[in-house]
C-alpha cells in the first residue's frame, strides 16, 4: 500500500448500508452499477468509485486537461429574511453585511473557544437570501439557536449540487445556457442562469483547484427536473468531451490544490490560525462567536503541506524529527503532476525555535521505514492559485 506511486484509492472495507434516513442522489440512477462504491458525507451518498478496478489517473488528467462532471454530496443551507445578514455576521468570522448579491465568500464558524466548528462557501442570492454550502457535520441547529429573536428562517432547500470542473468547464456552461456567457462571471462569483429551460443558481467555485462551476438544484422558482438537467448538460458538453467521474480523481486534485476538509484536515481542536486560515478572521467586524478567544489565541500555524519523494503520505502516518514524534498526516496522495508524494501534516505543537515551514522531517510509512520529507506551503500545484481564476473569453 505504501509503494512510491500509491494513488488516492482508500483501502477501506466496503459494506452494504440501507438508504433509510440517508440521502441518495436524484442522479444516482444515471451512473450507479452493482460495483459502485459510495461514501457518506453530510448524510448523503456519493460515488467514491464506479467499479472495482477503477483507475483514477485517466480521469485525473481529463480533469486537468478537459472537463468532468461530479455528483457531489455538499449540502447548502438557506438563510432567508430581513435579519439573514445579521445572523451570519454573528456566527461567521468573515464580514457578511457588505457582500454584494452574486458574490461567494469562504466563511468559517467558530466555537466560543475559537476552534473551528464549520467551514463552507457563503453566497448571496438576494438582499435577504443567502446559501451556506457547508462541510460535513451538523450546523443547522447551531444557526437556529443563534437565530432566536431575529427575523430570519434557516431551512434545508434540499439541493443536490453538480460540479463541472476543468479548463473546458466554462465552455460547457456557455453551451448549456445557449451562449452569451459574460467575461464578468469570474472566480467566486455566482448568478442565475437558464439551463435547458430551468432557472438555477450557478457559482464559479469547486473542490479541484481547476476552473469550474457548481450548479445548485432546487435553487430556482420551480423544483428541478434532475433527469432533464443531467441530459441537457451532457448533450451540451459532448463537443467538449464532458464525462462523469467518481470522487477518486477529485480526491487527488483537491490535495494538490491545498483544499482542506473540515473535521479531518481541520481537526476539532484547531483554531483558524492553527489551520493556516487566519486571513479569514476579520477582527474589524462586529462581535462574532469565538472572537474573544481568537483575540488572545496563539497565532502559530500547525497544519502544513508535506512533500516526500520516497513514499506516499496517507492519513495517520507519523512524522518525526530525529527520534521524536512531532505530528501526523491527515491525508495524502501521489501527485501525478509533480511526480512526488504530497499530504497535509498536523504538528502537535509550534516549533520551539523558528517555523515548521521549510524544515526537513521524517515520514514513517506503514512498515516503520523512515523517509525524508519537506514541510511546504499549500497548495502544492499552482502556488499562486491562478488556474481557477481564468477569465472566460469565449
């Protein structure tokens, strides 16, 4: 399992699980086979791999050079009403009231002690209507508890999300809306589009570090016809080679891109500073949950990238300096682009002198063998994060 080029295919046992009380995708019948292995995220099934012998690498390169469609389990929550921005400013570390309609923003919610409770992408659909696309875990009750006394409603719009990712993703969107996609539709912007006769909310976001879009079902005035949407997207995407992919190719690319998963990479005891996300804490705004603790919190970063030429990092592997254990891996893979092992290292404590960044450490593989590794910044690929910011030029 720890050979040099062990790509991102998790070696977990596969079990049968009833869909009772769990969300099966309305698109599942379009791709499910008897060999499909589903994962669980936000109490929703999603395809980890389509077949037993699936090789993620051809799809990885199609993502990097062409375009793929993913049926993802991320779960939007709707916050609507005159006090929607007031509530969100109360629970998120970013400033909300000043957001313009049609904008998206990364937002972190903290506990009272400053540790990260939830992260996700916030979008403003109208002056009094927001969607927060949250990570895995319960968050609706937290929002409702803090909404007491405010004129706001928190609800589940039952939206399933499709991601179209890759350098040809905007070509597919342009075709799907019948042409006329504006160059103003830039990274982390969002808006209403008519796709095959259905008005839907679409954002310039994704979980791959590539150019991409996300389409939100049940966001418009009418319930989404999921089959019609799926068929329309693939008919419009055919000239560009649009294909469906399980999450296996996305898994490799999100690690290369330095995208963190709340609850696994951002461990429950980390503050935004410890996770390297301190830039998303806005102390210029009004009071928010966790602010007092964050004002006096240790600002040391504990979560970094790690590169290793001799082995593939994977979750749970230990990291040493000499004979002393100093941290562990939260996730890892072999990067096809860099031809090197990459992963995220969580250190137990700040370095006693200096900074962990740039240090040489030892990665212990599953056999106990030590491999020299380097502490790096995130992301590993596209350090300046310019790829997803490409401007549509028609």
